[in-house]
């Protein structure tokens, strides 16, 4: 799926000279004396055309020569994202709207569906994908093919190496009009200074950034000789550096448009579309809405509902998806205040492999068979859903899985195995992950045997294995899972707000308020880091309160199952 819509100019895409023609004229060419020149009337010189405007004109010409339909859009400096470019509605948007009127009328009458207006379209041949790069011929393509065959590079790396070399070629590159408009630096955490990175202490993004930097440096050490050979083959004497690789990596990931048929890549031009929550515009690989669904895709089309068409001069934005601030800041370099799609990622503390005993090895084996990782994701939308249910919407059908008794089974009926199950839901993978860390050895071995014999890792079969437990065993297992969740969340809160973190949530709120009132100056990186870490702290607190409530309910339920005599003896 295309996120930051990006036009990818194919290997043979851009074919315009990069520099403006220069005319060198001298006074002798005019055979004029100094006096005569002074007597000549001088007409006012036209204002110089900004270099950026010249480059955009060249980019438009190249895209149109490759078959792109961009008559209804303009590309210019973004008004919402300083230092970046954006896609804007041009004068041709009215013509597009008029052409779509008949299609909309037919749809309203029931003669087909055409609710969207195609604002722009870009042929798939213009996309910067590994297939297009390798298919362009020449020494660069031949060397890249060899790297792929040797296993040194995959499709994504092919695109990144291609971007590095083409950027170093400068005006000689066919991609030059597009490349010069791309950001020279980025606001993602990979580009944070040590001081700015300190604003993320205690968060998973702080650790992830340091780990990713180490991995990228190691990857560049492997790729540098090959990249230097690629540059020399294209006549580039300047040696590629790690900074060039970091630029290509940071250019590719935010702008890659997901799968173009079977490849990932960038669509130059479309990649300038910026993000805005709730934007009506979107891209579609199949083009116009009336294109047959089974037709071979030929273009990427930017569409918008006719009733929500932007006015001329308005920026056309797209929604990158329901992403949390961790992903937004890591990939795109920004975080939204009070992001409704935020997610808290909690890692399960795992000792080094050389310290694992037989039981721990079995747990990690089961984790792999279940296709899980030692981490859980706690989304903000889930908590909102639980609050709505508690406020009177509990009769709605639940969309979250609870592995200890489902509605419709005897485990969920009042007075039987697990009457509290319908009152406590959590995302499926949270319990699937934590459950295996608290399983008794007998249960662990039974589940391992079932999966290694070809049993399904999730769903009905896993539920049946739990149904074999007695009501007390199920409740005990569930209480162990909830206890583990509470302990993990308590540790997360301390890590975020304690000595290893960045202070309390209340201190962050005061800091943001001071910045809003002009009493505290924050850099762009610091402000986005503050938005991100505030959301993480709030989610950790909210989930901790929620998990403690579930644990208290389960303890009461277990006491009820055991009866007064068992409670007295225990």
C-alpha cells in the first residue's frame, strides 16, 4: 500500500536536460561604445524565475512525457510542512470535476459506480522499483543484478543503491529534477542529536533508534565496496559515504508505496503528498473506480470523492493510515498531540539465550511456533472501546478475543466455569504471548506437542486445549496472565517516568503548556518527542489501571469458584 504517495520515475523516466541554457554575450558582440550603451533606453528586466520553479517545471515535463496526467495538480512548497513540498489542487481541478459529473449522475441513477474524481495518475513504468531499475540496462543494472544473485542486495536495497548513485551523478541523472526536490535532511529519530535523543529515554523508540543505527552502519560496511563500484561504473568519482546511504534509506521508507503488483517502490511526484488525519483523498493502484477489478494495473491514481474535491490552491493531503506516534516519528519524523491511534509496545524481559534452562527453551520454542515475539502491543482504540462498553454499549458484539471462555460455551455461562470472562477482554496476541510465559510445565509440553504435530497455532484448536482445563485451572491461568501484565506495566511506568526516563507525565504537560504560552522554546524534534513520550506515559498509566481492575475481578471470581471452605484453608 502506498503511504507517502510518491512518484517514482522509472529508469528511463526523466529525459530533460538538468541545467538551463546559458548565453555568453560580450560588448563586442553588439559593437556598441560605452556612450552609446548609456544612451540606449533600458527596459525593465523581468523578475528572475526561482530555481525551484524551474526544477518543478522540468519535473512536470518529464512526468508528462512518461504518460502522467498531472494537469489538475501543482507541486510546490508545502504550507503545512516547512522545508518540504506538497501537492496542491491546480486550475484543472474544475475540468476534472466537470468530466466526473456524468459519471456521478449515472452512479446516482444506479448505472454503475464512479464516486471518485481522478485528480492525477502516474504510470507504473515511472515507479522507482527494483524491476524498473534492473530492466533499464547498462552497467549499473548489470552490477545490481549481480548483487541480487549473490545475495548481497534485496529489492529494497537495489532501490536505495540506485538512489545513491543517481543523486551523486547530479545533473547527469535522469532523476535529477525529482531528486533535487527531495529533503536533504530528515526529522526522524535516526537524525536526532544525542541531546534530542535524550528526550526519548525510557521509551521503546529510544532503544529502537540506537539498535537501528547499529544495524544500518553494519549494513553499509557490507555494501560500501559494491556501491563504490556502482558509482565508478556511472562515471562518478566521488566516493559514496554512510551519510549517502542513510539519506537513501530515509528517503525510501517514508515514500515507498508498498506493493506495485509484486514490488515495492516510490512514485515520484505522488510522493510529495503529505499526511493529514481524515483526508478524503487517497491513491489506488487500479486507477479510476470504473476500471474492471481484474484488469492489469497500469497506473497509480490519486482520487478524491467528488463532493469533497479541494478548491484551487488547497493542498491535497492523504491519510498515511491509522498509525501510532511511534511509527510516525520513526518513519516520517513527526508525532501528533493526543494521537487517537497511539499504541504502547511492551517488551517481555528475556534473559540471554545462554542462560535459558529447559523450561525457558520450551517457552521460546512455543513462542516461535505461535509466530509471536516477546512483546505485546496495547492500542489506545481498545481502551476507548472498553470505556464505551462500560458506559452502556456492552451489548455490542465484541471484536476482541479472550482465551478463557467465550460466549456460547459453558465456560461463559453464569454459575459455571468462567462467568467473568465476558467482562474482561484484551487483544488476542496479548494473552497468546503472556500465557506461554506462565503455563505450567505439563500444559507447556502438551501445547508444544500439539503444535509440532501440525496443530493450528491459534483459533478454535487453541481454545479447545484451554477448555480441557478445570474452571479453577482456567481462572488460575488467567490470573497469572493478568498478574504478569500488571507487573510489566508497572515496570514500564517506572522506566518511563523514573530515573531512567524523562520524568513524570505531569512535568511533560507543564512543559508543553509553557511552550504554548511562549515561556519555553522547543525545537521541532523536541516538540515531537514530547508529544510521543506523553502519549506513551498516558497509555501505560491507563492500561495499568485497567489491568489492575481485571486482576481484582479475577481474584474475586477465583474465590467464588473455590468456595468458602477452600478459601478458609487457603
